[in-house]
């Protein structure tokens, strides 16, 4: 099977995702619940278009010693700085008839591990959803990152204990889901988190804890001060705020504010190894990819996920070859050219 075969399978499944040649949010805009972004879809398309507007400086005059895409994150070494985003909704959002959310998470975790990387796993208000994710995590030997919704801290800590018992290597909270309409429709609204809330959570666990949904230097510094291991720069796939800026556009200011050692991940419109390269050059330590990798899981299970990640890694290597980059540390801001 090839990745093209995965896409052809997906096209025949009758999913709500149209399997567009360019996953840019145009065909599915306004479809929330669904796979689209809020309103006009501007926040989603902003991310895709911003990355497309960045050029990469070709530089093939150097002594090559090969390319190493490995990175250190969550206390382990991975084959690439590319991770699976916490995406669920196999039935609710994708209208899949062949796979439920438990099977989806299993495929995401297993496929990521086969490719030498790791997946964040989702949370949801439906009874048993998080527990199903935890069961899949246990089957994967704990190699995954449970991502908890911003419930009241008492409930967050209950779920955090489940993650710890499953042997999770890290945990996260997607505070950007505070505006997710799916949760409001189901009568299970969540709220933004205060610095004190975050401090209480990070103090209650030995797991590295990441805050997902950080888009300003102010919020990033508060998370850093509250004991977070790192942040994920994210606008929740454009599903919670129609006019959010491109996620990668805020990376330089966040890196400047947080310093070189604090971990910064980013998601939003990353669709190729070249996009990964651009995100790293702008200040990220790694990226999360959601919609395309989830589609691969729904269409072809763990094998589809593995093929997708291997495709992204091969593309990243190609760009590194043509820019004089032997390791990820060589991917510096001068390797890209921003639009004027």
C-alpha cells in the first residue's frame, strides 16, 4: 500500500471530509461539528496560506554528512519532530461508519509508533470516551500523550490519575477547546484556565505537562511560570475563533519571550515536510498534524498513519538536503524568507 492508495480508499468511504487535493479548509468551512473551521473558515485558511507565503532559501554549496531528523521530546528520542494531534470524532465529525473513536485512537497511537513518533490522544464529553483512549494508551505501552479538556480541576486531576496509571509519557490540556461548540451542544461546557488552575495541575503530577492553545506571549509566559513543560501554539484547527492569526506567524515572538530551552510545539495548516521545516525555522521545536493524519487512520488504520508520517519525514529530509541542514539545529531563521 502507498499513501496514494490511502487517499483513494478515503475518497470511497463517504466521510464528511471531501479528501481535497489541498487540505486548506475551503470546502468544509463552517462545518462545526464536522471537519471544518468556524464561520468563514478564515482561521484555518490563514494558517495554510501563511505557510505557503514563506519561501525557503536554497543552499546546496556545503559538505554534506547526511540528514538527521531525530529530536528529543517528552523524555525520549523520536525519528522526527512531527507528532499526531489529539483528534477524535470518528463518528461525530467524520461520519465514519467503519471505525469508532477507540479504534481510531488505537490506530493513531500504533501508526505513530511504527513511524518512530508519538500521538497526542483526545478527550470528549461522551461517557467512556477518555477511558477508551486510556485503554488504547495502555495497549501502546503508555507511549502517548493524553490531552484533557479544561474541565474543573477536580475532574482534570481524576483524568490525570488515569493517564499516570496507564504509564503515559506526558500529558496535556487543550485550553483552546474552551470555545468548542461540540461541547456546548452536548451540555458539557468548559472554561478557560487561570494561571493558578494550571499551577495546581502541574504541581499535582510528575508528568511533563503541555498547554495547547497558546497564541500570545502573555499567555505563554504565564504557562511557563505555572510549571508547564511546554506549549502547543494552536487555534484548535480554526474551530473556536474565526479571526485568529496564523499559528506559525506568532512563533518568533513566542520564542523570543520564552527563551531557547522552553518547548514550543505548533499545529495549524501544516501539510508537508516543507511546512515542518518552516515552522522549525520560525522557532518551533516540533509540530502537530491533525486532519490529514486522522484521515489516514480512518482509511487505513495504523498502516495509513505510518505511511503518512513517513511521507512527511521524507519531504523534510528533501528540504534539509537543499538547504544545507544536517540536523534540526541547523534549521534556523535565516533558512526562510518571510513575505514583505
